[in-house]
């Protein structure tokens, strides 16, 4: 479970998953401190991180040596009812092209990709315990 707390000053929030603490904020021009990622950036970061970790896991499962995996994601937020995620994952190193392409196809099915594509229902937490 994620718990978020915020005080009266600015709009910065403290987030915790129970084992680590991190922060979210809004830009200065929106009344925040501008020091931490915006909430939407965490969504984009989760997508990028999951694709990246999935690619590395698939390469490791195949015992393929590589130098680094780099994932870039940009979110078009111009229409909040229809988001577009632009992404690119690069597998650096001497990786056979057939394996590289296979892994790049498979990362499109990472857990966060699947969560973002899934139908969603939003309920109060109390509904979980009924």
C-alpha cells in the first residue's frame, strides 16, 4: 500500500510504501517547491523502469551479455482522456539482432504496460475489506 502525507506548506507530499520514503511535488509556478518529481512523472517512471527491468531480466534469462539497457519515455498529456506514451528501449552492447528484436517485442508486455492497458475501477479502500 502507498501512503501519502502532506502538510499545510507548499504542495510537496511525502510518499511511503512501508519500506522507503520518497517525495512528489509540483513546479514552483504551480505553488510547489519544484524539488521533486510531479505525480505524473512517477507514472511515466514506473512505465520506463518496468520496461527497462523486464528487458534486462529477459537478457539475463537468456544468458546474453550486454553493456547497458536504456529506456526513454515521453508522455503526451495534451488530452488527459487519451494519453500517448512514446517510448524507446535501447540494448547497448554486442547482442545478436534477432535476440535484441525479440526482447524489445517482449518488453511491451511488462507488468506496468499491462496495468496501463487494463480496464480500471477506482473504489474507496474500505471496499477492499468488505
